[in-house]
C-alpha cells in the first residue's frame, strides 16, 4: 500500500475538507477511498473519459470532493440516462 499523501495524513477525515477544496488525484483517492477500490489511476481514466470535472493548475490536474461526488452519482444512473 502506498503511503498517504502528506495533506491527507494531516487531515484524514473527509469532513475536514471543504466540498470545493482542490485535491490532486492521489489525495482525492486516499481521502475518499482509503482502502480502495478507486485510485489516482482510476480518477485519471475518468477524467480522460470526460466523467470527472477537473481544474488544471500549474500543469497539475486537480479536482474537488464535489466533482468526485457528481461523478459517482452519475455512474449510479443507468447508461441510457447518462448520455
């Protein structure tokens, strides 16, 4: 298991993070799925597929808890409703 990102180790409870606070993909995965199954790689794939909203800041892809929640809610809907 990979070590937790420093910022997540300092604040491991998702409730301590604002809905719109920027997170790297590694941080988002470690914060919201500490034991898996979602990883930074999964979030990168979701971004490439257009499923995850991101912010490009200093050549780094960042997302928020709100964006990840919207992605997971959309994934719960039947495929016909997503289009």
